[in-house]
């Protein structure tokens, strides 16, 4: 069964520095909290067991106990930051929020009990349209706090497959890189960005790459492009031979961008657009479908109408 991590976008976009054990405890606590919303609304305690940590993140028993013990202190001292608008004045506001009201580690039981602060609870339970959700298993094998945070940022843009430009200073804050760390751009790229991208590409359901944006000769911003990995069914592939037509067409990024926009504008497809979504947002959904071998076929008649000509399959 999937264990979904669900966070309000304020929390996804927040700036904070947490180690891998602390982030993993937060993940497990969110899953537990979502399963017992009434209890957490009443400021109830959440229990995280070493056995759950061990099973989810595939570590040894002693490592799970050690992680819980170290994370207890780390989480109590930790906070996150985000910006929003002050309702009464309409002015920009900088928010500084602690993760937990209290936390304790029960050594002999291999268990943590924690209580989120009042400000965190609505960011993980009472969610409306502004939230990001992903399966916990996708980050379970990531070994770097930077790769975990970067994956979360990608998931906030999953319907589009690319991010806006993020300034270097802002990206450092979101990933939890401290001001004194990796000040030189070459070190930041090698120790943080490239390492995080490699882990995401190796262990998650997406592949990601980034573009550098310069002001003069200085790199001042980064943007990310990513897409879902294609999951091939070996059983299906064995049954195919050279006489079988290639039903899935590997469209280029340029083709996907061009034809998804055209498809979104077709009147006959307009009824398929999700309620409240703009044409551009509908185009982003179609773009994702065109890269999915299980969903692309439904658009082929319309693609033909728009002049798309797939390459002939080599025999």
C-alpha cells in the first residue's frame, strides 16, 4: 500500500536545514498524522517506532534506533521559514515556525513520541488545493538531505515538468545549505546539485537535469527540467517481434511542448480539461500524458489531425 507524504505548498517551499534522519521522521509522522486526523487536531502525540523506520528505509535495526535517538534532539531544535502576506496589513511577512511542540525518545522501546506545533498541523492535515503529494517510497533510498529536498521541490511542479528560475541564494535556503557551506559555485554544484540530481535519477521515479542562468558571467539562477521514468513491462516486450507496430512514439521534448499546446486548444478535447484549470495547465497535463506509454495512444487521432507524423520503426 502506498504511503503518501502530503504537504501544503508553504511547507514544500519553506527554507530549513534538517538531516536525513530528521526528514525521515517527519515523513513517517505525516503519514501517521494523516491516518488519525482527529487525534492530531486535538494535539495528540504521534508515535514513530524504530521498526517502521527500519522497514521503510531499509536500514539495520541498530541504525534505526540510532537515527531515532539523534533525530529527537535535532527536531526539537529545528525550525522552518516561509514568506506570505499578512492578512490584516497586506504586507509581506516572514514566518519562523518550530516543527514540534515536544518530543521524547523512549530508549528501551525504540520509539519516538512527538507533538507537532499548532502551526504545522494545518500544513499537513487540513489541505485544500495548494498542496503537494508523493509516495514515500520515492525518497526512501535517498541518502542526502539535499536530494530529498530537491525531489520535493520537483514534485511541486510535477504537472508541468519544469520549474521557474530559482535564484542561487533562494535555492540554497530551500535545500538547507548553510551560509558558510559551499560558498564557491563549483563546490555548490559538485557537492550539492550534481550529487542530489544523481541520487534522484538513480533512485526515484523521475529523471532531472538543470540549466544555469547567468547575469553577465556569474551564475545567478538555476531551473530544473524533469520527467517521469518509463516503466517497461518485460512480459509485453517478450511477446513483441519486428512485425508488431510500435504503439508508443518517443516524441522529442520540442514535439511534446508544441503538440500539447495545440491539443489543449482543440474544442473536442476541451471537455476533458479538469475544472478550474487554464489552457496552459491543461497543456501541461497533456504533455505528461504524451510521455507516458500508457496514456499517449488516446491522443494519436488528434495528433494525426494536427499533422504529427511519427517516425517509422526500424526493422
